[in-house]
């Protein structure tokens, strides 16, 4: 293979693999309320890399019951199933109007609270 073909193949594979992380970062960030967003994002993003870190051990364990060369296949199927389950468990946003401004529950001043008490 020529250098140009290899470069193009590597570029395409890199774009396909790395571009998903941009979506994952945004999705995880928006799943948490503003008050706990930093903690939730940190835990969600960091803990997501722990199970894959044991991939070699999973393969070694599966290698006992099947040829080692094929141990990647059940792990890919399991990973795909977990992605589908996570997507199904996520919030439904099909009919959500994202152009509408969210209601903000800002802290009210003492004067506003006093005025409300006087009106009741």
C-alpha cells in the first residue's frame, strides 16, 4: 500500500473513533444539574474508563472457554448492548422544545419575600 492510502485510512478511522468522544463529553455534561455538574461530569467521565481498563483480563478469562482470537467478539457485543441500554435509559428529547428559555429559580430578595407575605 502506498503512503497516501495508509494516511487516508488512518485519518478516516481516527475521525470515526475520536468524533464520538465529543458527543459523549457534551452528553455527560448535560445530564447533571448545574449545582452538581462538575462532580457528576468528573465521576461519569472518569469511572467510564475503569471497566475497559481490565479488558486484557476479560480476554484472558474468556480465553479459557473459547479461542483467544475470538474473545474480542463477545466483548464488542456486550459493549454494544450496554450502549443501547444506556441510550434507552436516557431522557427522551424527541418532543422537547430546545428554543424555549428554561425557568430559572433564582434566589429572591428579602423585599420580594416580604411583599409576598404582605399580599397573603
